[in-house]
């Protein structure tokens, strides 16, 4: 682990998929130490590709990507945790095995305090049998497995989709506390904006393999919330959600119908699976 939180520096980064189609184009972004960044964009915007490059799971020679000043692919990094598609689909979590056995198998006994805190926060019963739990319960166990070992960089690719509202809120609070009490930095790609108001320190907007804008949350002008009449007087979206909805509407209007030759490959996740 590092003594201070690492920064993330990306300059002129370009990546093409094995079939030659464009994945990322001239990416430039700087995220400071200890930041909690939301990576935002429509499906196929390039979020997964960028996270996989940052984790060292993919290599590109076109541009610079440094984690705490180190190239994650060439040098390798301790303390980088990436939880993405292949992690979610790992078949071991569907076997007939007790939760306490599964956690012990991935080093839970080496970090008992951290293990027990995650079990409490995610409301896990260690006597669950993994082949009998719901998808949401299984995801709670997976998150505990993935975060048992302390990390300095955490890269999350939409891994909270199966959590209920309370579990997700408690989990996000845990992550925020991590950045305030340890030397660590988080980048979180998600389409679920509910409950995120006040959580991120930075936003990155991605569109078709490019970064449209990034910076601290305060650098973005948040739209006014809808009036009570427009919402039926009951529910209102957060300003962050309204901002993101506006971005996605703009992106859709600019992109037009899918299938245009100039469009980047939309099925980002499928491409990643085919490259394992």
C-alpha cells in the first residue's frame, strides 16, 4: 500500500479494439489523490475500456496513463482493485459453499476487522449458502470478497446494480469513509444516480470514446430541480440526476440512431468479453 493516495493522470490516450474499431480517442484527464470520481456516459461511451486500461488489464501504446506516477501495465501496481464484468460473472459465487468458507478462501482471516465491518455494513449472514441466495445477497458477498484487502485505487464498473437502496447507501458511505480515513482514490462508473448527491468529489463525462468534460463537482452548473407541479408534488430527482439526464439527451441527439458508420462500437461489454 502507498503512504499517500495516488492520483490518476491520462494524456492523449487512444485505444483501438482488436478488430480495428475505435474504443477511446485522445483521452485527457487528471484526478487528484483521494478523489471519488463518477464516470458517466451512455452505453458504449468507453467507460469500461478506460477502467480496464487503468487497471492494467489492457495495454495501449498510444498515450500516457499513470496511476500514482506509475504505468499500471508496464510496472504492475500493488493496491489496485478493479471490480468489473469478469468479476461479476465469476462462477465460484454460485457454488454450494458457505459464505464464511468463501471469505476465508480469499483471505478474509488475514483482515478480520475489515471483513467483519463489511459483513456488518452489507448485512451478510456468514451461514448463507451461496447457491441458495438471491442476486442481491450474492452481490453483497462479492463486494465483501473484492474489498477485503485494503486498496489504494478502486475501479468500479457498475457493480451495485443488484443491491437494494439501503445496502447501496451503506456501501457508498463506506467507500466515502475509506477516502477520508485512508490513502485511497476511487473511480466509479454507474448509470444509477439515486443516492449519489454529495458522494462524488469529481465528475467525468464520456461520449463515444472521448471525454467531453471533467473536473470537481463544483465546476459543473447543476440544473434547477423540477417544480412540484411537474413531479406531481411528491418526488423530485436530485440535481445530479437532472444534470446527467441532460447530458445523455444531448449525446443521443448528437449521435442519432444507432448503426451510423461514424459511431463507435456500442456493445462495449461484449467486446471486452471477447478479448479475455
